[in-house]
C-alpha cells in the first residue's frame, strides 16, 4: 500500500500486463513489448522479474530469457537457498521439530569429505528438512545429475565418541529398569525418540540393563 501511494503521488502509470520482451534497437533499449502485442516505449527499462523459484508469484525465470535475448551472458541456473526434500519419510513424523546447536553435514555422491559442514539450527518439515543450516547447505548442492546427496546430523557436536559413551552409560544407569524407548528423554527431543529407536533396530521394550555395548553404538 505504501508503494502504491508513493507511485501515485509521483504520477506513475501502473500497467497490469505481462511483459513479453524488451525492445532494443542499435544497441539501445527503447521499451517493452507486452504479451498482448502492445508496445510501451521508454528510454530505460529496469528488469526486476525475480528468479525462477516461485512461478506462482511471477518469478517464472522470464528475466533470464529477456537478458539473454539482449545479448547478455546468462549462467545456467540451479536450485539454491531452498529447503531439501528427503528420500526418508520419517521426517513427516517429527514435522515441526526444531534442532539447535547441531552440526549438519552434506556428503556428495562418491565423496567422503563433506561438501558442507556447519553448526546451527534446522527443522523438520512434512517433506524433509529446512531452516538456516539447510538453506545454507542447499547452495552447495548443485550437481544433482551426479546422484543423491547424503545428509548427516550430529545432535551432540560437543561430545566425541568417548564422552558420548559416558553420557549414555550415565543415562542408562539412571533408567536401568526402564524399557529402552523410555530411557532417552534426557538425551533427545521427545519427537525424535521413536525415530532413533526405530533406526537403531533395538526392540523398544528391551530393558536398559540388558543393552550391550553394540546396542549403545547403534544409538
């Protein structure tokens, strides 16, 4: 509304039509041709179409085409700064869960060294993962034709293997008479416990005092 008032006060005419291409002659811009066929002549044109991320809002990528038609070099576009859709469907079970102070790693197909590794915040959605960490990681995930990327979440980046083992032993000693599925509340967010239990392949009703060292490694 503020922008609308400003342009009206400045005497700007608003035309609600779709631009088809930018008119140019002898190396100089001379206006815009609308999809309706009408031409609007102007000594200068500002190309402000947005990218190709949200077609429903008008960001269809037409701006790249228009720039290319004028002779500009346009690099091949790729998804960037977007949420990530995961192959696993368990993310839906923890939808809305936000993780803080975790490390997210992204490993490219056929590589061992992480393509991205950073400490921060992320969250789970009905289709996968999002949040600041994931948005940042997505800008590194450009070569989709090479295969699928693998994402790893370090929930306890401040603990190495030995200290994490001690933490588990302390918690399991505290809840030694409980079922395994009821002994992780001090370590993990409530929503994440059923997922971890399922992925560990440890029977949820197995008593904590019966867990072996191999079981702890699975956790």
